[in-house]
C-alpha cells in the first residue's frame, strides 16, 4: 500500500511588493536557528514562507538598490 502525502488546507495572502522584498531579504540573511520560537512549527513556517517567496515570485532577482528602496518605503511612516 502506498503512503499518500496529506494535502493541508491552503490560504492566500496578498503582500505589498515592498513587504515581500523586505521579508525575503530578512529570511535569506537570518539564521532561523537563532530566531526565538516557542514551537518548532514556527521555524518551519518561516522556512516555508521563504521557500514560497523564492519559488513563486520574482523577488529573488531584486537588486540591492530595490531592497533598500523597499526598506525605506516600509519604514517611511513607522516613526522609528
């Protein structure tokens, strides 16, 4: 008997492009083993998000200038 992978329910999340760029850049440069978590599934969810951004968008091809522009755009109205 073959074992079939369980298909988990999916949701769609719309992100501003700048959010996706900033998240991708952060996830690519972050040691997920160093991120504080309370359950291993949290680290897996971050890894899954990175994988989706990497495989299903053109975000991996952005330039350093585009990353910096996205960071500025996102931080503009934060008051930090």
